[in-house]
């Protein structure tokens, strides 16, 4: 893969072993910021963009991980309720032909000889769940950072899925779009943006968005 200029994090398939975005010079956002395709942006811009990507997808999917699936403490319980609210909002506001899904990542153990991709996702082979369900946009939330980074690189390497990461720490540079300092309030705010944009994003608009991004990359010489 030949590149020049800033490294752009966008849906793949990119390579059998895509580089870590951090090794390509991409930095994590500061508090109050987020990143879109490797660019540092104001957080509010990322909320709108994430809502547009969700509503523009054909199978928008939320992947909640162990940090929110299990009732470790009161904070985890509140986040879980907020994620369920976001999912219900997405179902209510998505275009008629869209198929929103919520698929859990209950633990991180490799599942061999195979997993059931209809009901779970595993960080060691997340592409299997994405391929099986034809997921074109997804969000990780409540997944430990090292496991999220592993999943995001595999997804970027071998699928066309647009990835969103709602991180409780400093964010994930290997996602197409990432928030930091995830909280109940931020999850609910994303749901508000989904409601605000209901009916404003055509079904399947994500595919055109990604195609335009790829064309821009080629014209600008970022990727060949």
C-alpha cells in the first residue's frame, strides 16, 4: 500500500495486516475532542457524523462488551440502560429498510471451532460476525481497549464495515470515528442526534459516503 500525506482511517478491506494507526502518526483526541478518519475534530461534530453513519447504514449494529454487559457496579448498569435506549432509538429512527442490530461481546476467549455469528461477536475474529450479518456500520462500547484495538484492526483489514468506538478512556485511533471519556450522558447525546436526524439521511447513504472518501483519497494521493 503506497501512501503520502496524513494516514486516513476508513473502512477496508485495507490489507492482510493493516498498520496500527498510531504507528502512522495518528494521535488520540484531547478531552472535548474526537476523531473522524484520523482527523481531530470537536466532539459535537463527531456526534453528528456518528448519527449520520448509523442512519445511513443498511445494518447498523451496536457491539456492547463485558464492561457494560455485566453488572459490575452502578455505573455499568446505567451505561447498559443508556446503550439499550440508543439501540431502541436507532430502531425507531432508522430508514424503513434498515436492519439495526445489537450483538454482544460477552467475553474475549477465542471460540473454536466456530462462534455463532448471529448472536455474538468475538475480538479474535470479529470479521465472521460482520460478514455473516452483512454489517456495514458498527459501534464498540464497553470493550477493554486492547481487545477493541485488536478487533478494529481486523475489521479494517478484511471488511468494508465503518467502525465507531465509544471509549471510556482516551479513544481508539484504529476506528473510523472515535469518542473518548464515554459516559451515560454521551451515549444519550448520541441518541439525541439520531432522533434529530431522523428522516434526513437516505437509506444506504453510508455506501456513497465511503465511496466519496475513497475517491478523495485517490485524488489526493493519500492511498493508491
